[in-house]
C-alpha cells in the first residue's frame, strides 16, 4: 500500500519548507509530490523542482472545491507507477476533512491509505488567523495527527507556550512540535510521517467556493531590491486590495530575489536556479490590473 501524507497549513505557514525537510530526511524511498496551488501559477512547485523532486501540479483552485476530479485523476495516474509514498501539499485554504471523501473511491482506497496529516501553524499570525479565518483554520488543526509550529524564533517563550496550550485544547491527540526548525532532528521530522497513528475519518462539512481571489503571472522584468520592497509596502497599506499571501521570484541584476508576504509581514532574499520570474498573490478585492502592471 502506498503511504499518503498530507502537509497542510494556512497561507504562508511554511508547508513547502517542512516538505523539503521531510524529503531530505527520507532515505531511498520513491516519493512523489502533489502540489495544489489556489492561484494560476505554482511558486512552490518551482521551488521543489529546483531541488530535483518529482511534482504533480493541480493549480487554479482548491481540491476541496472545484478540483476534486482533477485530484482523483492525478492520484490514480500516480498509482500506476512504482511509488512508495505520496506527499500532498494542499492549498492554504483546504478543508482537510474532505480528503476522506476522495478516498472513498474503491480504486484509490485499495492501493493507497492516509498515513499522516501534519498541519503547520504560523506562530506569528496565529491569533489573527484563528479569529479571521476560523472555519478552515480550525479544520486544519483539529484534523491533524501532528502539529508543527513555525516561526517560533520570532516569538517569546511565553507566547509559544500559550499557542501550544490553545492547540492542545483544539486537538488533544496530536503531537505538537514547537521549536526553532533549525533545531529539528531527522528523527523528529521523520516522526511526523512514520509514527504509528490511527486516523479516524470525520464527517466533512462540504465547502462552497472560497471567497478568495488569486493572481499569478510570469515576468521577465528586472527589479532592484528597492523596487520590489516598494511594491510589498504598498501591499501592506492596501494599495492592491486585501492581500493575505504573496510569494515569488523576481529577476534582479546579478541574481533572483525571492520574496514572501504574509498579512503585512514581508521578506526579501537572494536566490538562484530559476530562469524567469514568477509571482502569486491571494486575498480579497484584489486590484489585479495594478498588480499586473507593477510586475510587467
């Protein structure tokens, strides 16, 4: 039977970074990744492909809504190969409970089983996200077999402890890892996907189409770091609508600039290995024409 591991988490929590840690800790297994990007283009797929991993991409929507058929088709296609493990990174607004409905397909359930559900929780934005996006945010936490808290290095010890307490209240059975990811051992990382866990299917609350918008594009424009920062500052002040998540790679003079934007926080760092720029934004009431003009 093929193991199926889900690595979930809200927008910008650090799912792809954790997946890279898991993949680098697995030794000799034939692993395939399914990447579900809510936007038109998948920045995360680009990141994982640079690392040399095999990716199947499902874009422009969420598997728990309009892309269920695409997911089932992709999963059945993968199961025709000699694969030992599938790692699924759903979009940040995925309702985990609905994955159990997809596994009611007899062909899938006879060849593949849900091995683990890990949810990444963004410590910096925990309070804001659990209040603003309570439905699917709590679904991701309550459905997990393991909870991994990210960005704890930016928080006080007392603040991290409070988040752990709230997570325990929401999910009494999940293992919780709440430490700086630099200190995570291979054993701790592998424990997320290899521990013996009994996952009980819960009745899912079927989601309607999300009220989020997205825009994704590729660009050959060359930016100075200051120009990119100016765009991200404008995001912070609502100049392009209510942007919750932005990410991408932009060509600069001697390198590529990798950026991440999460609810007003942003970072820019140098990167390499790409051939063209790619950006993606998710939010509400997006000013798509202005965003497109800013990157082209």
